[in-house]
């Protein structure tokens, strides 16, 4: 089954230190790497690594980071025919990682924000025979909305990762154009004003998002697991406790694996467990795309957990 991903392609500039510096403070780090990333590209790699057919739509600049990003996607088996080369810089993400694996990220969008409505023709062509469309919010909002509406009109399931969640909220038409929305805890607070600290609070937050027009809500809660809400019913899926090295791309890994599971007609509980296991394994390694596990690793991991 073919999954289309429309979104960002970045080069991650990753610095490691004992802790993240406070404003105005200079500290010494202990490692630096450039690693292909971007929420859209990460999700595309996750789809491919989980055994799905990933078709990436987006933009890179005509620079070294762009060439390296394209080569990385191709190396994972991602179809990059929907990626355009835009004059100027490729998007970059400046990532600071502390000793506990937590991160602080600043994104400079570059080519991602130079996408225009002209690129929607590429997305429309890619949606033919696709089962799912994965979206995020690191490209122009109006293009995310238009792509979601196009996919919905074609019967393609739309899964939105509302990240980075804008302080101004998400436009009403985007909620209505999505089949599934997958905020993490921070994004849930920004979008609803409710902290999903327990199942009851998750249910309240999900209800707010349902009222805005999205039929399925999946709240990603890290090691605490996942809360899924649909048609007035809520389901809590337990998470996995693993040693955390780097949380970058865990949410992207989750969404890519979820799309593959659903495209293979897994029951939602099984698809959520599959996606959560994929994300859990990703945090045990460094980097964005390099941390995404292969499907066989996920299946072995699930067998060890007895699921």
C-alpha cells in the first residue's frame, strides 16, 4: 500500500551537551553531527522502514544539504519524484540534546516555506492509488489544508501530526479535513488548554478536538503510551519503558508506522501498539532518520513483550 508524505525536509545540526544552555549562557558540548531530518522526511523513512511504499512530496534547496537529504531518502527506498529543488537554502533544524536525551529544537525552514500552490499538482498526482496522506506543520499552512482537502475528496485517509503546534491554533478547515490527528502531550496542551496527564484528561482533550471536526484523536504520551478516541469511545494503549538516548523523530516514527499498520488493515489497537513499539525503539538510538528501526526489529521487540 502506498503512503504519500507531504511535508518538510531538513538537515539536522545536532549538538550534544550535559544539559541545554539557559538563555545568555555558553556551555561546552561533547559532540556534533549533521543528520538528515525534517518531520516529513522522517515520516517517509519510517514508512519505508516499516515495509510500506513511501512517496515523498516537498522541497529542498540547491545546496549540499539538499543533495545529501535526497540521497538519504533514496537510500531508505523512499520515492523522491515528488520532491522539487528550489533555489536557495535547504531547511535546517538546530537541535540541542542533553544527557537524558531530551531536546530543544529551532527550525529555519528554508525551501520548505518556499513551497507554493503550484506544487499541489505534484501532490495530487501522487495521491492516485494512495491509501494514506501524512501531514505535519513545517510547510505553509494553506498548502497543508489544500492537500488534506484533496486527499479527503479522493477517499485517502489523512493523518495530521500537528507539529510544531502554532500558538494561534489550527484553522477550523484543517480539523475538518483530517481523519486522524496525533498530538503529543505538549501539542495537546497548546491546542486544547488541557494537560493529558491521565485518561480522564485525555478524554476531555480528545472531545475538544472531536468538536472541531476530526473524527479520530490519538494522543501520544511517550512511555505512558497512547490514548485513542473515536465515536465517543476511548482506548488506552500502554507504552514501553526503554533507555532513552535521543527523542528526536520518535513522533515521526510513530506516525509513519501507524500509517503502514492501518494501510495493512491492522485493527487500530494493533496498529497503535506497532507504532508505539517503533517509536520506543527509535529513542534508544541517536539521530532522526538513523534512529528509525526496521520492521523486523519492531516485530521481535513486540514478541519479547508478548504482543
